[in-house]
C-alpha cells in the first residue's frame, strides 16, 4: 500500500511538465507512458480505420425516417407496430428530442425490438438508465413493448453501484484533464492520450472490468462494455464532481502517478538524485516515486492550487 506523501509535482520525460503541473526544469529522460500499463500500442490510421465514429455523427430525427448509423436501425417514428406511451426522467432530457421533454408522449415500435433498443433509439444510452417500468411494474431491458403500454424510464440512482471487479475507470481521449484529477485523488483511472478507436476502448473496458467514461453517446452504446457513464459537462471541475457524486470512489490523494496511473511510494533523495536538477535536490527533502514509470514527485510550486482541488473533493465526497 503506497504511503501518502506531501503534494507531489511530477517530472516529465525530457524536462517537460507532466499533467499540466509546474515546469520544474530538466530531469534525466524517462520512458513516456501515455497509455495504461499492459495496453497494446494504439493503432494508426484514420478514425474510420480505427473504428472511431466521426465526431458529430448522430441519428436523424423526423417522422418516418430511419437511419443505419452503424449501431443498428434507429426507429424515429412512423413505425407500423405497437404504440407505447413513454416518459423519461428529467435527468435524461439532454438525450431526447425537445418534444419529448414535457411529459409522456407516444412512440411507435416494430413489435420485435426490446425496450432497451427502443430507449436507445430515442437517444438515451442504457448506461444512463435506472429503473424501467411498464404500467408501474419494473421490467428489464429485454422486455418487448406491447400495444398501449405506459413506460417510464428512470435515471441511474446515485451513488451508483457497479457489480464485479473493484471500482476503476477508463477515460475516453477527450477527458485527459479529468483523468489527471482523478489520479490526483488516488482513483484508478486508465487513459490513452491517443484516440485508439471505439472498439479498442470497449474491449479494454471489458477485459479490465473498468467503467468507461465518455461524452461520446455512440461509444456508450457498445454492447461489449463492462460498464459506462456519460460525462455531462465539458468543464473539468464539474466533470470531477459528476463522477465522484455518481460512483463515490474511495479517495486516497497523493498516492497515484498523474502521468501513468501507477502507484506512488516514498523515496529518498539519494534514490531519485539522478533524476533531479541541482536546485531541486538542494531545495527539497521529501520525495515520492512512481512504481511504474519511475517519475519522481515532490512538493512543487502549484501546491496551493492542487491542495484546493483535493480539499474540495474530500470535503464533499471524502
């Protein structure tokens, strides 16, 4: 178990700042680790070649229109089958058409698709769905809607329990700042700095049993995910509060490397001296080191700002 140490500042390979923290001078080169440990190198090629759905591609809305988006056929009205009356929790309004946000509305189905498919066809990833009920009785996503049913779609309950392995996360490529802040708090957060594509991310989530965090709704619809969650804000501080409030992970600040997600251990000045500039070696006495990438850490210039992030998280979620 890593021993908590004072506020660390990592040294980047070749002297660059790591994780957006203070630039602190040149250190001895270290091998860069931009991907989670044990992961295969990111595939090269275009987004389409990597299996990544181009950003901004979504389903079309309109009566009688369907579109094959690559995730299955999405029914957008005008389907000749059982008609249902469906209502969504207010927390899900972000995902549904404006004309469905006021209350219960009618929707057409094809008579064979499951309720889970119908809910997704209306825009809501199942990762964001809590209790599904038909005429007041809970049902599973495999229920096939019948004519006239009154269906209610609830939001996930917070804090959300994730069955299976110990709680740990995998973050999509656009959530790098969130990944570093989660690691700052000691939360296991794997992250690839390059876009490796939706299939690879989903496979990694399943293999490592990690909750995939993303703002890509199409990615969250992939069936092979171990678990997933939509990140509702594009502001890192709000993203962090969202994730901590939803999953309530155990916080252990200053115990994880913000660069590679490895665990930190206490280190002597002598053991890391070869990685430090002379001024740093003379000015600091307490160090930690990543057990994976070997980056040294010490109390740095941005101690106050980072401490505020940690203290705010502990006060609200610790």
